[in-house]
C-alpha cells in the first residue's frame, strides 16, 4: 500500500492559481509535495494538456484537486496514470459529453444566478460590483475586491469543452460541498458528488472556500491522500 504524497491543485474560471496559497502552505506543512497548475482557461482541451504536463512530473501516486471549472479539467486529466484520487472543491464534475455550459444551462428554481457578463471577443468576466457577493462572500472586502479586479478571462471554449472520459468513473473521488456557494448551487454540488460516488463532506463557505478556509480544505485533501492506495 502506498499513500499519495503528491498533490496537484487546479484552479477554476476567472481566477489563477495564487488563490491556492493557503491550501498549498498547509499541505506543505503536512509533508506533501504540492504543485499548482496555472491553466490558462482558454479551452478545456488546453487546460487538460497543461495539467497533464504537471502530472507527468510527479514521482508517484498523486491526488488531483479541482475547484469550480477546475473540476471539469480534473475529470478529464484525472485519467493520467499518476492520479490515484480526485478531489472536487465546490466544483463541476461532468459526465461523458457534458461541459460546464451544459451543467449550468438549467438552474434550479430560485437558485442564485452568477453575474456573468455577455462574452467579449470569446471571453467571459463576472460583474466586478457583484463579484464579492457571488464568488467570495466570506472573504474580507479588500480580498474580494482584489479577486474581482484581477479576473482572468474565461474562454468560451473552456466553458463549452465536453469531457470525453470522466475519471471519477474509474478512480476514487472526494467532494467538499460549500453550503453558502452562490456560483454553483449546493444542491447541484450534492447531486454531482452523489453521481460520482464521491466521499462527501460539507462546510459553510462561499464559492471561494479554498481561499477562505484553507486549513479545512487542506485537511479534506489530506484525508483523500491517506485513503488512497496504489
């Protein structure tokens, strides 16, 4: 039996990998080797390729973690031979043929609608003035404002990229539901987690729970690592 000592973190849309800093530091303190993928979020295909290059560099069993749109990335990239488990943090977990776009196409009645602005030149942004309430409601105002002001363009080809072979169908998966999420409704998170047969935990937190509660998120990832055999 071999416990995974490598962790690869994949960010979602509108942000970059720096939001993982607190989780990264906590996992490093626990003795894990941690890599943060800087996926460009131009297309799902490209983000999967970028993630696989990081996975190629791992020296053994690896837990692959995705937040938000990063869940679509890990669902495809997770078929890599080094990946021993998948961890979804308030993330999309598409099935074969699904994309983030198809998963958000029919929101449940009364669910908050993310303030995504109309695309410009093939890219999406969130309304800056509504960013904090939707994405980062439990962060200090200044931190939420910085995330809003430093948004990364999210490509329509990333939003619409369909997963061809969901890795959660063949590998252990774990899902942390953020119960105060106003980007991905918690009932949708629970449904995707159940469909994936994931080990589930819940925590009060916004969509930016990986920033606001790094110790708790890192502990959840650590549990997935110690539950993994290869």
